[in-house]
C-alpha cells in the first residue's frame, strides 16, 4: 500500500488508544521527579511518548520493535547492495510495517519527485562566510526553505486539527527528499572548490548522496548504513527533543528540523563524531604520525581526563552497555577495513578507555557510543574533512525526527511546557532552613 494511505490507516487505528489513555487513565502516575533530576538535565524522567523507537539501557535501540541487525535483515535491499533502501526504512519508521520491495520503490519514487532543491538555497549557502561550520550551513539551508511549508499554507487557510498530520507529512517528504543534495552541495562548496555534481535520477537516497559527494563505491553502502543508524534514538535526546519541542508550538517542519540540527551541533551530542577524529589526529600528531601502543594510549586518555575534558565517543545519558550502533559500524570495519591504522587505534581505545573511565569513577557508562566509530569509516573512504561528519548525522536524524513530528500532529500532542521551580523552592522541598 502507498505510504500515505498506509500511514492514514495506522493513524486512525492509533488515535483511540491515545484518547483512551488520556481520558480514562490520565491521572495514573508514571513516576516521580527528584531534586537531582530537576537540576540535572531531567535525566531519566519518563515524560515523553513516542512509538518510532525505544532505547533500552542494556540492549540499545529498537526501531519500531526491531533491533539494528533485525532491521538490516528485514528491509528490502537496493539491487546489488547489502544495505536496505533508506526510503524503505522511512516507511518502517512512519508506519511500523516492513515494506515490500514495491512499497519501498514507491517511497523512492516519491522522494525523487520532490528532490529538486530551490535555486535560492544555493544562493544562501554561497552567501555565507567561507569559514561557516557545515552544521550552520545545513541549518540555514533548511530554514531558508521555510516558505515552502504546506502546513503553513493549510493552517492559514483554516485546516481542521484532525488533518494537521497531512500537510506535515507533505513537508516531511519534501524536506527529506532534498537533504542529500543540500548536504552534498555543502561539502562540494566548502571543500571541493564549489564544483557541484548533479543528482542522478536513477539512484536511491544513499546512492545518490554518495554520487553527489563524488566518492566511489562502496561509499553508497556506508551512506545507507549511516543514515539508518543515526535516524532515531527515542525522543528524549537533545536533537530529537528539540525538533519535537519546536514543532509542538505548531512551527512547521522546516523550523523544527533546523532547530534539531542546531541541537545536534554540540560537542556533547552529534559533534562528538568530529571530536573523536580530531582527538585521534591530535594524538597521532604528537606521536609523529605513529599509532600509539596500549601504554601510550592509556597516558593520552588520562592526560585528556586530567585536563578536565571528556573522552569523545564514550559515555551516554541512557545506555549502560556498548552502543549497538557502534557495534554495527565495528562489524563493517572488521569486514571491510580490518587493517586500517585508524580503525586499529579506535579498536585499541575500546580496550583502553572503559577501564580508565571506571577507575576515574565519574561516567555512569564507560562504553563507546555511536560517535566513537563513525568517523573512522568516513576517513577511510576519503571523507577527511571531519567537521562535515555531523552533517551526515543530521541527514540521518532528520528521518526519525520527521517521522516523530508527523505522529505528534496525528495524535494531537499539545505544546510542550514543563514547570520550573526556583532554587529556594527546591531548598524548601528538601527541608533546608
Ligand atoms: N569522558 C569523561 N568524563 C565523562 C564521560 C566521558 N566520555 N562521560 C561522562 N563523563 C562525566 C561527565 O562529564 C560527568 O562529570 P561531572 O560529574 O564532572 O559533571 C560525569 O561523568 C557523569 O556523567 P554521566 O551521567 O555519565 O553522563 P551524562 O548523562 O551527564 O552525559 C554524555 C552523557 C554523552 C554527554 C557524556 O557521556 C559525554 O560527555 N560523553 C563524551 C561526548 C560524547 O561522546 N557525546 C556523544 C553521545 C552520543 C550522541 O549523542 O551523539
């Protein structure tokens, strides 16, 4: 069944569940909030709802109930490729169903129809200072397209609340279809003398992105894997939550995804993937280009910690085990680039860092996250400009956040507005005189 039709069927089936929970069980308690949580970044407070993915602290992410290996196994593959269509994966995120080959191809055709990037986006990108960060560029490119929003047009014409999901879905499809070209253009503008490569209408989302980047096979495979792995991590992480929060005001998809990108650009979140490579390069420079041995690595890790910095690519707010997104990329490396020196370095860190973080006794999770491994693969296949890495994360994350926002509208989630307390009020709650 075509994506939009299937989505509507799912929405109609889902709405009574949300309405029943709200109307009949609205007073049932989900949990309590401690002072540590009110001060400490709302960590662990269960106060959001999403059905697109769920993050178990020990097991890691499941997309619509499927683990990463199950997702990769179940989805229809691009012909001649080991990896699934990103387009089919978006079908899964939106509907919860594994698409058939035909349904996957339908979404690919829909994206193709909507993929032409307006000329003014390039003008905006070209007008930005040469030393603009690629994340600032993609955020600006997305928000520049805000005037295209179908939601805004329909809202201004007086659409019913029950139908908000429809133009929101249109905005999601229109925006996602353009992201590979926008991202590749940013790369070519910034690092390849502005020599852009035209899209190939015969290629899928991941394949076309690799083509427009100007990087040979198997970079198309990495792109598909990368976009899928980075898509969603339930809705409390900073980028997904920002997208949700912005859209909860009925701001459209363009504003929401631009905000999502801005949150992802912080070094404690998506930017950690560039930080990992920068850190490794820094160490190698100090070693005169040589890969440090285990003892030397331990010293660099302690030096970094003792200078008050975090070890990028390690730790997580929810996970308490090695991130399966790290594992999936590690398996790719073991298969395709087992002897690469940077991979060996990162693999060495996998042995060295967790016991040190445990000994230091601060990080609740000493294990590597998705960002520890992702730069290695990019570097190996020729993408050495590591301040571009988070843009790849952003294209992937947009898939999950767009799916979430369409469902937020479908289920009528209200404007988000947690309650603040003052320090004095917390002291009162604590019984401090
Ligand atoms: N290196 C050194 N110290 C770390 C650490 C790391 N990798 N991870 C956590 N800690 C420290 C924290 O800074 C904190 O120290 P203070 O008490 O001095 O403030 C303490 O351990 C407790 O933190 P936590 O509860 O374990 O972790 P948080 O939920 O507060 O933060 C995260 C999670 C990811 C921001 C943190 O682990 C970190 O900074 N990691 C390095 C950056 C990184 O890889 N980010 C990417 C995460 C994945 C993503 O979103 O892309």
